[in-house]
C-alpha cells in the first residue's frame, strides 16, 4: 500500500472519529440534593455515581468525569456538598464543556425514597426533561432499578440510543 493511500485512509479515519465525537452530547451529572433524612447523606454521591455509570453505557453520550466536576466546583469555591443551586450547576457544567447538566434530589416518603432528576440545557438554563422514580428506603436493589428507570427517561431528551 502506498504512503499516499495510507495517509488518505488515516485522514478519513481521523475525520470520521472527530465527527463522531462532535455528535456526542456532553453531559455532567451533579450530586443529588438530600431533602430528607441526614442518615441518607451517602446517597448524594451514590445516586449521582450510579446514574453516571448507567448513562455511560450509551456510546453516543460523553460524560464529564465527576472528579473534574469537583475540581471546577472547588475552583469556584462552592464544594460539591450537594447543595448546589440550579444556576451554579449550569455554570459549572458550562465551564466543563457540557451541553446538559443532570440535577437531582431525593427525600424520604415513609418507607420509600422518592428520587427526582431533571436535565437542564446549559446554554439556556431551561429544564428540558424531568423524571421521578421510587425506591424502598431499605433496598439497594430498588435504588439501582430506580436509577435505571431515571436514565431511560432522561436519555429520551438527548439524541442518543442506549
């Protein structure tokens, strides 16, 4: 194979790869706010991590690494305490290059935990999709199922296939 042909094939491959990356939506998932029992504070990071992992199964979406989100947030001297307001989350996401930010909250409802999530477009700060799911307060399995349910609904907002 001639050098010119190899060069052309390589150039085409690089072009196709870069077009593919541009087509992917960049999404940031913030810690979830705990609007319930202080005993559930661990869910702030836990739910966000579970949702990030579930969303990462889509090949057409790129996620901002949560450590990077933390760094940007700390630079803004905000801390990821879970008490980040919507406008701040949008600004943090913008600084990381995300087109969308996922914000969430959870609270106890008797023996259940209600989990709410919403997708906010960073350019407009408009909510483009919302979802809710319930989990048993004492069951990690139902929390995992609830996060999967949230991910499926939230992904309908983005032009991706899971």
